[in-house]
C-alpha cells in the first residue's frame, strides 16, 4: 500500500518546451556537451512545473523521448527503421504512424535507454522527492512492428520484446529506482477483441523479476495520440482478469469518459491501489479545484482514501504546456481540499 492516502502524480510524459522541439531539429549540429545541456534543461523545466504544482511523485517528463514510446525503436536491432506512413494528409490520427518491418532477431544490446533517463532525473531532482520511471510494456511496443520473418504475429513479437523490457526493469531497480510504471495502453485498447488473461500473463512475465523490489503500477487507457482515442473506451472487458496483474497499483482513465464505470475502482481497490485519471488531458478546459474536489469525493464513495491516488487521464505530452501546468496545479489543490476535510493534511 502507498505511503500517503490520496497521493498525486503523473503517468510519465509532460509537454516538451517549444525551444526543445525547435532544437531537436538541429541535434546533428550540436556537440555532445550541447545536447547534454539541452536535455538537462528540459528535465529541469518539467521538474519545475511538477514540483510547483505540488505533486507527491514526479517524473522526468519523458523529455528525451519521441512520443512516449516511438524513440524506443531506435534501441532495437532486427528492424527496418524506415517506415511508410499509411496516411500523410488530413486530420492527424493513429493511422499516420508507420510500422517497422522485421529484418532479423529482435535485440537491444544497449538496453532501452530508460536507465540513463532515470540517472539524469536522480541527478537533477532535489533530495527527498519521490521519483517514478515509466517503461512501455512489450505488448504496446509490439504495436509499431509489422509481423514477418521469424515473428508470425503480434503475440510472437510481444514474446520477443518481453525479455528486453524485463531486462530494462531489472536495470532500473539496480540503479535505485523505487517506483516504475509499466505502460500498457494497448492492452486496454484491444482487450475487447483479445484474451485478457493472456495479456495479463504477458504483463506478469515481464515484471516478475522486480515484483517486491520496487513499487509497480500499470497504466490502462484508450490511446491519446494527437488527443485521440483508438478503441472502445470500456473497462468491462479487462476485469476481473486484470485483478491478477502482479502490480501494486492500476491507473484508469476516467475524466475524459465522464467517470463512466467509476464503480470499477471498488473492484480494483479490494485487491490493490487504484489511481484515478481525474483531469482530462484531451480537453483544454482547466478544471477548477472545486470540481476536482467533487470528483475526489465521488471516488471516495467507491474506494477508501488509503487505496486511492490521482493523476491525469494519460500522459501530458499531447497537451499544451500552459494547460498542463494549470491542470496539475488545480488537481493538487482540489485533492488538498478533500485531504483537509478528512484530516489528512
């Protein structure tokens, strides 16, 4: 069980500063020290916004990644990194993301890069601040790979990626990471057409070596690329199967769904901690702190405070920084109202 009731945190990603997006177009022109300074400054900016908001747990904002997972393919061998986009024009969406063809055995001899991200975060964060790292799970990572060669289908790809992600988790724990979120949004997106027990098996096999050695969570949402979902937004197909996930905490997207299926948090809280997505990352309305407090009270009707935490619905990388900053500040302020009412401050 987590240390603080009604704990606040983020999923992982945070918007890139405009200057970082501009500089990223000129990375080949920069020296090694220039790039190190650039990335350090971006993480400092993300930390500043999260700590100013008053979050209980912070991340590096995934400032050195392309999207939350696309840059991971740069660490893989056995794929063709050139991808043909199925659709280039028109409204932005998921079908504008290509898939990598298979050219050989999937390997990651340099790891997946998350340990270096965490080491940077440790170095830049103030002492005593709770830190979290996030790692895309193998099923989600398999979604950008096209089956072929020795890998007949997505399950085979997931099986091949699983030990690579598992090794990264073990290396993170060895580096001192006390909290890890294994992001598996593809599982919640496709559970309606897949065997959810099989998906849970993938997750449990991935995290097996680090269970009990750090705080583990998983993030189950319905997609947020360009602020768009990618699947039927229903948790019913996932439960009760996902109660067998060997994690300490499950995060569920609620705000963008007008808190539909909120009763599922009671089912989760009976077995483990539950983090409720309480601010909508797809909406540019900044929820007032009083509205956040009302949402917290609704959640308390289904789960006890010691089992509840709160976060945005999803990562904030697809939300403008001004809105992300304001939403986080109000989220923390709204939760604080209820903490005071319960005598938890």
